[in-house]
C-alpha cells in the first residue's frame, strides 16, 4: 500500500452529524455534575492560577448506555470516550486478527507484539511506515510542535494498546477497509501475507491502523490530550472516520503552508464540536470554544512550558445557560487595522545591562476569565459566539481587563530573546558581565501604566527601545494582549538586555518585557520569579 495524503479542495461536515451529536449531548449531559470554580495551574505570584468558569465532573462510559444495534460489523457505540477508551474499543479489530493467525511458533515474537510494532512505526514521524513523516531538521516552530506532538501522542496510544488485554473478539468478523496508504514493516508483510494469514485479515488490520492514525491526528491540537473527553456517534460513521475531511484539510495546510492557529482550532472543533464547523459562516474559527463536555482554550493560559499553537482541554463551563456549542472569538479580528494608542510618556535613561534594581512591578492577587456581552453577528446567526476577557486584580488596587484572544495572539507573535552568544563569553566559559547594551538610551515604562493605555486599542510608539520590567507572569500575558504584536521580545529576568536587542525585528519600536518569563517550551515558561 503506497503512502498517500488525501487532498480535498472543499470540505463539508455532513449536517446529519448535528442531530446525532445533539442526541449524545442529551444522553450524556445528565451525567455531568457542576462543582466549584475551576482554577488553571498556578503561574502567578504565590501560585495564582486563572479562574475559569465552574468545574464539571464527567463520567465517560465508552457507550455502555447505548443499546442500539451497530450500523455494521464493527462500530463504536455512541457515548463519551477518553482516548484510552477509544484505543481499547479499537482492540477487537486487532485481536480478531491475532486470534485468526493462530498460535505463535516457538521462539518468535508474538503476532500481537509484532503487529503493535507496526502500529508504532505508523505513528512515528521518521520511519518508512510513518503516516505523518517529517524530516529530522529544518522545521519551523509550527511544524516542530506538530511533529513533537504527533510523536508523543503516538507513543502514548501504542502504550495503551500494548497494556490492554482481554478484548471481546468475534472470530467471524469481516469488513471491507479501503486502502489508506498505511505501510507494513517487512516482518508484518511476511506475517499478513504468509501461510498463517487469511485474505480478510489484512482488511481488519488496515482498519485498525487507520482508526489509530485518525485518533492520533485528531488529538494533535491538545497539549493535555489524555484528558480530552470525546463524544462519539456510532451511527454517523465507522469509528473515527467522520474526521477524514477535517484531517485532510489539516494535512494539506501542514505540508503546503505554515500551520495556522485557525487550522489547529478547526481540527479540535471537528473532534469535539462539529456543529461549529458545519454552521459557521464567518471567516474566523475563533481561538477556542465551549462544547457540552468542557472548554477548549489556548494552552498558554495554563502556564508552564508554553506551546506555540496547542490548546488546553478544561473540564469546566463558562456559559452556564448555553444549549449549543459556543465559539470564543477575537474582539479584534484584524489587529493590523485596530486602533493604535501611543505608549504613555516616560523619560529616556541609560540602558541597563541587567534587570533594573529596585524595580517595582505589580503582582496579581486574583485572575479570572470572564464573559463579555454576547456578540451580535448577523453574518453567522446559527453559531453563538462570545468574547472573553482576562481580568487581573493587582496588589496596587487596580483592575485590568484584556481580551483573551489578543493575549494569546500576542503570545504567539512574541519573540523569545536569543541565548547569550558564544562571542560574549570568554574561552574559560565564565561570563564576566562587562558587555553593555548596544543602545545607549532606552525608555523604561511602568507595567500598570502600559496596561491602562491599552484599554481603547493596541499600544505602540513612534520608535525607540522600550523596556517594561515585569515580575508576575500573569502581567506579562496581559501586556502581550495590549501591545501591538509586531516586535515584542520576552527576556528572562536574569538575562541581559543585549540579548533582546539582537532578537525580534531590527526595526523600531521594539518592546522588551523584562522578567515574568523563563526559558522553556517554544514560547517561554511562565513562572513567578523573585528578583535577586
């Protein structure tokens, strides 16, 4: 079977799925228990995490309540699944093949292990058999992230499959599985087309490989992919095959263009909220959404080592009275045409080589994500949408609100300061700290003043190097939501200004957020640090 990637110029999610997913919503919502306010992992001062909606407790049952007859010889039951439960539900396809292959000869690797070795090769990213193959070098950040994510998810799914035993098998299971281009390893060519095999067993194993590939690819948008709760309609398609059009669209962008945030969000919507894709006539897919079984928001809001495009599944609800899926959309659809505000005035000063001593920077006492008034959009009346704001209550008594979409966009567009160059470090490896910033004068701003300047637009300047000392990572996030996102550089507190001057774009203005971030991930690690 030759490797192939389907190209679909126009992608349509069948409207038939909508009524069936609504049925699942009704059946499974009864098992949802709403509890206390949900808090994302702590990233601010004293472990302050962002509060978002109310927690919900879900009980994925892998379709145990579904008493309907399957639509064909093998199918998933309708219900809620975790990724592990889906892998376990695919197992009858594999284990029927193993059963029909018969007992293994002595002193050879078992057929089940051998077939799962093949799956591991399919879900890798640099093997001959890989379904999503990447070169080993020269990848941009977006493809690096997708490659790492695909590889990690693949290893997890294979581990699930290896650890699951005792699947109920039907020795008389037959089905037709179209060739999808998933390759066999040489030992498995001999196994599946040798004397132990039967013609229809390759059909079963091909379907098993394809279901696992579809699941792996569908989980790529999620940083915490093992936690995602997935609604499945067993009557809509065979297993995960309802995702094929959206997967094809994503792969086309992955291989022919730069991966966009919109592409990642749309793939997540295809898995969890297909009604948004089917009914959304607007030009934007938003940056997150709420579906019946949780929230999906950019993973940067959860802190830690931040990704580039990945999302975070959250077992919570923000829009309490919603009966439909909700799109979370940008307040500023086009940041380039948004109103721009001149940064508040400050005097030029001598450029400091290290973090300005004695700098006072506000800390966050409480952080919440809140809903702004409903968006009235006659262009897309069938998809409810909301704007979200990140609201910070600071220890200086002030409160700041910033659009969540712009915060996450600003983070994606920001630059991490380059590591100190080897040219600035002597041969003995000890940095003496004598290197000064190239620019003699800079303008140092108070973070609170900048945040307040951005209440009516995006903050910029006519030129110059502008430094904003920051200590609380939550303040850094808010600043990225108010600064015009063209030349913003993130500089860890303990590092030197010259590293920021050599980063980002060479043009002016340049804004340096000094502090509030550490190195790690593709876009920094957000963790509170006490200045020394």
